[in-house]
C-alpha cells in the first residue's frame, strides 16, 4: 500500500519499520507510550522485550490484559539513537493517528506512559507531579498519566508500586462509569457542617498556624472543616460561631476527626483549650501502614487515593458559595 503523505513527510518515517497498535480502538482504555525501541522494531509490536514485560506486570496488577486495551505510542517509528521523539514528530504522528480516533471512539480513559505522552494530551510535562492525577481531555475522555514503566529499570526514584497504583486508578475509572474526577467542594455554613458531621460520623479538619519560637505560642490563622464535596473555611479573627462549631465538632464522641497528620493539629487545638473526644483518623498513619516506603506528603497521597485533578496546578477556582 502506498504510504500516505503525512507519514512520508515525517523525518522518522519508516527508517526500520512501522510499529502499529495492538488491540482495537473501540477499547475503553487506551494505553499510550513514547516510541518503539529495538525490541519493538524486531517484533513490530508495541511494548515488546523487557519494557513490555514490565507493562504486563502493571496491567496484571490491575487485573487487566493486553486484550482489554488499545496499546500504542505517540510515534510509530523508532527515533534515531532511541532519543525521545521531538514535539514536532510526536504532534505529527498523534494528530494523524491518535487524536481523530479518540474523537471517533471516545475511550473512557487514556493512560499515558511517560513525560512525552503526558505532554501530548495535557498542557504540562511534569510527570512526577502529574502522575496519578486525573485530567479531563474532553467531556467523554479522561487522561491518567503515569511514568513510563520502562523507567523502573534505570530510575531508582520510580517505585513499581506507584506505577501499579496509577494502572489501578485507570482500571477503577474504566470499570465504574459513574466515577467522575472530584469536583471543587462547595462552601457551606456552620449549621450544615455540624448536621453533616453528625450524619456522616466524621469530619476532615486542617489548620494553618503562624510560626513562633515556642511551639506553645503558635497562633491559629485558619481552620478548614468539611469533606471532599463540601467545606467551611474559618479564619482569624474567629467569630463566636466559629469557636462554638470547632468546639462541638471536637467534643462530640460520635464525630471522628480525619486529617493529614491530624495529631499535630489536635495538639495545637488542645493547647488552645479545645476538648477532644472523637476518634482521630490520620491519613499519614493509614498510608504508612500500606506503603511505608513511599512518600507521605498530601499531594502524593492525593495522587494515589483520590480521583482528582492536580490541585496545585489548577488555576481557576470553581468554589461556589451557597451559604
Ligand atoms: N516500548 C514502547 O513501545 N514504548 C515505550 O515508550 C517504551 C517501550
């Protein structure tokens, strides 16, 4: 068959062979890597050799098989010296072979492998701070980036369990079509917080304090309470209603207090005179019990456990005040 013009004008075109996708584009999960290497050129199949075996381990850990996915790369031909494809090359190939098919088939999730593939489908290329978060490509398709599984071989900072947790997230979104990326929480009033805390049996809490030379002289600047869907933010100078609400939440035995390193916040609140009766549920401790070897920062936990956009990268706030 005579090659079509967009390919013949590409500098990468068919230097050694063309590696075409496996699976069918009707699959609801697309997995898109970077570029073919020597193993892929010898088989003309994406993700062959050692990198392919690593990919299979990640798929298996999420109870997925190659037959469940449409598997390809952002370029179909091997770049010279196995360098990453240039943006021009990857745009060229993706514009021709991938974007129109995404439009046509609307996969539920595109799982991108590596920084180059992330850049093709989002506005950034910061793979370590983007992986595990959920990006919306359009109204039907979500993008979940992860690092290139092949990088596990040579980059000691990349732990296979992190890559596997990203595959698990893609699989969860795939299997549950009702699961949507978390939206920005709605602002609510004091009475609603107390009612919901009693109904739900827990409330999440976070405080911000000003540093002082002595720990016990810390001053409280902000207290945030709520859940992933609804929040109340109170800041100094605190009103009587603020203090009464914080007091009621902390002193009700049937309301558990949940938070990141919550023990610290509670010690500060107790030093200010609040009585605490509810169970403390610390997200850092729970995470540590599962993955003691992985980072413990909140941004990292968000990328593992939540279906959310990377909030540090989000620009515009959609907070809605319904007080
Ligand atoms: N093999 C591929 O096909 N793509 C990659 O990105 C890495 C290995």
